[in-house]
């Protein structure tokens, strides 16, 4: 979406945005302007200034102006301190294309009964002997950015994740360092204006408990309550995610993984310029008023593992 925001929400969703995230259509433009003006006065942040980007963050923070400012600062800070995930994000780069072709993350067509979007992620499809966890994470974040940029419903009703751990082995587990997990959870919880409403884990292998305990140690309490571990029980998953919303391979009728993947490959190619340009939006810590932020401060894991032993 370009400069000025044009609402694409149904009247029902406009009402929901009022009720659930304090969005007042008559005040929307003024709130966006307030945040834009604040961003202009931050010497260390070079941010996207278009209405839609700012609105996404306002919605993710339920229109609290202070929380929106904190999240925007955090988003650009995380991005800058994670160059391995945010530099050279070209969907036509050979290595990235190969990972994208695996269908590692898919925003499924349509919405569930509560109007939420479903994101299917498949961390077991990549080969840890040829692909690093950073290359995988970079691809995941790129997809996530495009999902948010392209879909307005997501910013109001939120999303439900289905994480398929089929073929996730000990070699996958060995590639996954606690630092990577901390980065991922910090980004999603503190940096991104996502509204995660449920986390569903399926086809979980024996090694899964170890992975999950690491993730869980960094999760906020609210998120822990939204976790459902289904193992191989698809009927249990269908209680959380309507069966018809899922791809054919998961017992649903919502297209095949291949079709959905190809749709998003097309969208990524269409947004290639946006992605390449996105690199310049970042922070300059040398210009931050007060103390510069460091990756040790943001993604450091000292102390976190003591909690693990106690659980």
C-alpha cells in the first residue's frame, strides 16, 4: 500500500477493530500523524512513514500511542541488530529461492470462524546439512513481512499458527541454538505488531520437548496459555483450526501446499522492490539519545536457562 491508507475492512471488521483494539475511524488519521511526527523527531530511527505501516503498529498495540512508539523503536532496533536475517533479502537469490520453494511458511487462504488468518509453518522441511538456521530464519521473517504487508485482516483479527514438526530430527534440533530461539521470540513478541491468537504444534517428534522448553522459557504468560500440542492427533488440531481451512495434505480442502506456496512466490516477486528497499529502514545506534542498545542486551540469554532447570 502506498502513502495514504484506504480501508479495505468489511463494516463488521471495522466494528471489531473498535471493540477489540480501540480503533476509532474518525481518529485514525490523527493517530497515524501523531506517530509519524514522533518518528520524524527520533534522530536514530529511519522508519517507513507510510500510513499502512504505522497503522499496523497502532493496531498491534491496541492504539496505545506510547506502546506503539516502543514497539516501532524495538522493531527497527531488532532488524538492525539482526543483519543476518534482514540484509540482502532478495526473493530471487538462488539460496533463498531454494528455501522458499520448500514451502517453509504459508499464509492460508481465507479466515477461520473467528475471522482469523492461519499461518502454517513447516520447520522440518529444510535440510540442516545444507541450510543454516539463519538462512531459514531470514526466509521466515521475509515471508512474515509480506504476509503483514499484504493482508489487512491480519492486523485486526490476528492469526493462529500451525507448526508442523514432521521430519524434524535431532540434526534440526542441533542447528537450533537458544540464542536463535531468543531472537525469534524477542522479534515476534516485542518487535512485530502481530496478534497471535493460538500456537498449534502437530507431528511433534521425541526431540520436540527440548525445543519447546527452550521456546517456552522465553514466552510471555499470555502466549503460554494459547499453546496446544496435538502430537499426531489431527482431530485435536481440527478443534482449534477448522479442517476445511487446511491444505489437502492436512486433511482439509483449502488448496494444496504447492498451490499456496506458488501464490506466495508470485507475491514475493511482485514485492521484490519493496523487500530490497526495506533494508535501509533501520536504526543508527550512534544517534540514539541515551545509551545505545546492543544485541547482548536484546538477545542475551544469561539467566534464562536457570529457569529451564526449575520447570
